[in-house]
């Protein structure tokens, strides 16, 4: 079964025609199932959960103030689209969910917002270290060149453990994207990876092998690092392949290259 478990409508409208561009791109490449999601920063309901990220740095505040991209739709708009797409005859299985920017301080608020909705899946993601985004053009200045890399890694995995233990999510986004700019800790990550694998299994959360870091940020790993992937497989983590496509032409990118390492 060929799956692309993570792609964003983010750069386009919430319309059936736009969704079908993703569906058709996946169908043409032989995918059996795709999972469509958007970041919670698309939706008005979640604006309050970004207060910490806004307060941490001016650039982040500006980034989130762009009303053409951020907090522009409602979850009800999204649910309407999902119903419309699901009522159509589709060539492959299409599931819908969200990529929630998880911050422990807003755990209860996130839970409350999500409660009335039933999505096919929910992806939890850590994108910030105590308010500081680690994957932006300004991240080197505010985070990587300012703080100890070991401390950043320790905090990143603490946040991930908290995310998994919250039981709010069915899937963990890009478990090791913290490596994206090539900063690595000096300590051995093996025990951290083992603990993560164990938690994912215990809490029935899928772990992504996300290829976005490779083709979007030019990191040499095509998805999970060899070490983390091996530990996920040893522990029996339910691995899901994911492109993190932000446009239809990126759907499925490199998934066939990592398929064997993930499943065979
Ligand atoms: Zn993400
Ligand atoms: Zn994503």
C-alpha cells in the first residue's frame, strides 16, 4: 500500500478543484491513499494558541500577521470542503486532518477547539522551542546561533514526548526535522530515540518518515535518519511515509525511495 500521509492545501483555496489536483497527482503516481491536512495557523480558531510564538520574536509576529495566509479560514469551512470531496467518486482513498502546532501551554485550549470535530487523523508537530521557530529563515539568528545545540535537542524531544503523551494525536509529524539546518548535538541520541519509539507504540501514534527535509530543505537524509528509522523498526513503530507537499507537483516526492527502508 503506497501512502502519502502528509500534504498541505496551504498555498491554495479550500476548494474541491484544488484538492483534486493533489488527488490526481497521487493517483498518477500509483498511490493508494493520501492524507490531506493544513497547519492550524490557517484557521481562525487556533490564533490564540500562537500567542507564545508571536510574543517570542517580532519576525514571528509579522509572519503570523499575514492575513492572506494565516488564520484566514474556519474549521467549519474545512469540514464543508471535506464533506464535498468525500461525496465524490475518488480514484484513491483520501483522508483529511490537521497538522497541529503543538505547544504544551496550550494543550487544554487545543483540546477544546478540536473536541467538536472528528477528523480522519490528527498530526501533532513541534515547530518551536519555547516559542522560537526552528525552521525559518530567521531561526539561525534567534535560536541556533544563540543557544546550545544540545539544549535545543533536549528540549525538542521533551516537547515531542509531551505531544505523544497528550493522546491528542494519531500521528507525529517529521520526528527528527530538528536536524534540518545540519546542527547536531554532541551527546548520543540513541536513548532519546528509544524512548520516543516506545512512547509512539504505547500511545498508538504513527511516526512519519517525512521526505520534506530532503527536497525542501536540502538535508542529506531522505526522511528519517538511518539510526532513528532502525530504532522505529526494532520497536515496531507504525511508520507512515509522507512528502509534506505544499503544492500538487510535490505530492509523493521521494516516497518510493524510502519505501523499502520503511516497510521491507
Ligand atoms: Zn510540520
Ligand atoms: Zn507539514
